């Protein structure tokens, strides 16, 4: 009877160890590959960095266009910029300027 009790205790111990091992493997797997795991975190961190870089570029471009728009506002006209735009868009020249046209 003693041997059967020892065998039963060994089997229970072995099964509890086996179950604990599989639970540990399960938790480690989902810690790494799960929906909120380590790899997903690294992917999202990289994506957030790319979005921040894109946002920085778009903010710089937006500031460029805001500056250009402010220069042409009626109450704060930048005459040099207005002259540059008129020359570029309308092909205007000043009295003392010479136009040189190069064929390409």
C-alpha cells in the first residue's frame, strides 16, 4: 500500500510539474507573440516613430505655406515677395532689366 501511495504522489507531482511547465510556455509565448506582446510593442513603437517623423515633415511644410500666405495678406504685404511672385507668374520685367532667353 505504501508503494502505491508513493507512486500516486509521484504521478501527481509529475502531472502538476507538467501542467505548470505548459502554462509557463503558454505565458511566455503570448508575452512574445501575443496581441499585446513584445513583438507587437516593438512594431507599434517603430510605427509611432515613423508617424512622428512624418508629422514633423508635414508641420514644417505647413509652416512654409503659412509663411507664404502671411506674406501676401493685405495688411502685411511683403513687397519683395509680391514682386518675385508677379515676375514669376506674369512674366513681368522692370524698366532697366534685360531679358535673356536660352533655348534648351
